[in-house]
C-alpha cells in the first residue's frame, strides 16, 4: 500500500498534479466532443444549403412534367461513381420527382418525414455497404408546388473535415498537456520558494540548544498561517530559557555556598591526627571539593559562551600541567609533555579551554596506575593528545562517557561523571571535536582538536616540565 508523503511540498505538488491532470483530461475530452459537434454542425449546414439549392433547381416543363436540372457542380457531387451524397425529391403526394439514384426511392420511404423545419437524423446500415448516413428532410415550396427534399451524406465521406478536426484536436491536446506541465513546473517552483522561509526557520531551530538559548525564530517572510506557530514556539523558548537560567543560578549558588564550609571542614580534618577514619573523611572531603569545583565550572560554561580569542596552546597546556604536577606527584604519577617548537595558536577562550584540559588530565591521572606516566602532546595542527595507562574505555561506552553524570562499570568512586562532560561541552562550544582511542600497550588516549589559526603574536615561554616522584 503506497503511503502518502509526509513532505508538505510533496503533498501540495501531488494535489496540484491531480487537479491539473483532471483539468487536462476534461479539457481534452471536451475538445474532442466539441470537434465532433463542430463536424456535425458543418455537415448539417452543408446539407441544408444543398437542399435549398435543389429546391431552387426544380421547374415545370411546357408539357407539365416536373424536372430538376442539376448544376454541373451538383452533378459531380451526386452522380459520380462512388458518390457518398444522395438526394430524393418527392411531390406532395409522395411521387418521386427526382433522385440521384433510382434505387434510393424505395429505400428512403422509411426515413423520417419532412417538415417545415429542417429535420436531421442518422440512418445506420443503409445501402449495400451498410454505411451510416446523416440525413436532412425538408418541406419546401417550388415551381412545381410543395415538395419534400431528403439530402443525405455518408458520414465516412467527411474524411477530410474529420481529419482536419482530429489533427487540430491532437495539436491542441499536446498544447494543453505542455501548458499543464509548464503550470505544474511553475507551481512546484513557487511552492519551493514559498517554503523557503520555513526552511530558514527550521535551520534556525536546529541551532538552538542549551548553549544557545537566546536564539529566537524569525518571522520575516513567513506565511501568515505560520506566524502564530513561530510566535508560540518563541514563547516556549522564553520559558525554557528562564528555567535554564534558574537552574544554572541554583547550581552556581549552591556550589558557592558549599565551598566555604567544605574549606573549613578540610582545614579541620587536616588538623586532626591521622587515623583510618580521618583518612576516609579526608578522602570524602576531597571528593566533595572536586564535585563542587566541577559544578562551578559547569555553571560558568553554561552562563558564559566562549569568545573567539586567540590562545597559544603550548603555553596553556604547560600552565595546566605545572598546576597539576604537585597533585600528580602526590598520587605517585608523573606527567610528560611534548609539542612542536613553534607556537600553536587556536581560537577560543583560555579559561574554558583550561577547564577542559585540566579535567582531561585529572581524569587520566585518576585512572592511571601508580608509578605510571600520563603523556600530554600538543600537535601542530591545533590538537592536544592525552594518553594514560589505565584500564581503557570499552568501545560501546566511548560515546556515553561524555554525558553528564554517566559513569561506566570501571568508574572510580571519587568521580561524579562531570569531568568528561565538561570537556565535551567546551570542545563543542569551540567548534572542535574529541576522540577516544586505545593507548598502545594499554590505556585510553583522548585527542582534543581545536580550530588552529595563523597569528604573528609572541607566545610565552613554554617551560616544559616533567613531574616526577
């Protein structure tokens, strides 16, 4: 069973095609009908003219006999061998006064009688050839008195007229079809142009996301029927934006409010003598501090879109690694850095990219075993590669690890599932990409790609370091 297309453009085109097809069929049928009617009208006009002409050729001789003197033209029409035209003239009493063929008189006795007005009829199966004739019977005055004149013509005898009319009808039919196709093409083009504003609005709607809640659909050029829909959609976006802003403000405020008591709690725990319980509490406090810090980063990323500044990637990665080196040493890991000699310039905001790189390296340190190295490499094309020696990431989980609060089966206890989500959000906001692969020998490798640019600025010294135990 054929399904009705879901496309509005296709539906309009199909409906218009159906209307034009019906109109073309009706037009062609009407044209052929009119051509046949015209042929019949011409035939009847010709028969009436010949009947009048025959009535004018009747006269009475000196001896009183009635005769019909055919003109040379009529003689050729009626008396030629194979002629398809015939006539019979009868007197008031039914006596045959003249006929084009002697055998016609008895054969035409059953034809409709003549009257004061022309009477037309069709006679089928007449003569030895069983032809169909168009006949006219007319009562007319003449020098011999009132007479009945029957004039007939074989319908097959109008071959030339029918051929001309059929050729004309065929040509006009092609013209109708071509005109219908032209109208259909123009209509489809007009439909496409009419739907262009809707496509523009659809493209605008596709760009709306959590990071671009201020975008609204434009109503310029839209049909008036769609303006209420766009207006209602924009009002929905207004309500959603207000809800997101309230949610972000709550997250940021809650994280800010938690920072001070957590800092005080951490200080007090550090002052207590070591014991297994205190160490557990310190670990819990550290995890809470990390979660609060990540919530603040998420709130900052949601609230402030990244600007298109120029950032030197070598120096930014070196600063992040330098800041994380003490913590990596405390975790019995080391950080190795590598990169090109020339500065690598990328588009973005330094603090947002710093948050992404920090989360990526922290995640690698957390999942790497003790006495292992996390390798951070800056590539000349504007990418950063972070490789660890951890358990790796199963292929079926490599897309879900960037979802907020999602944690796989191999996740460690101290994480909340926000670190890689922050990385993915920063990369998407900067128009970049992030890939996950396997580290040769075991582990996971994250490759963060950004938009590199040419820049004539002077980069800060990189001060490449290697954090050791």
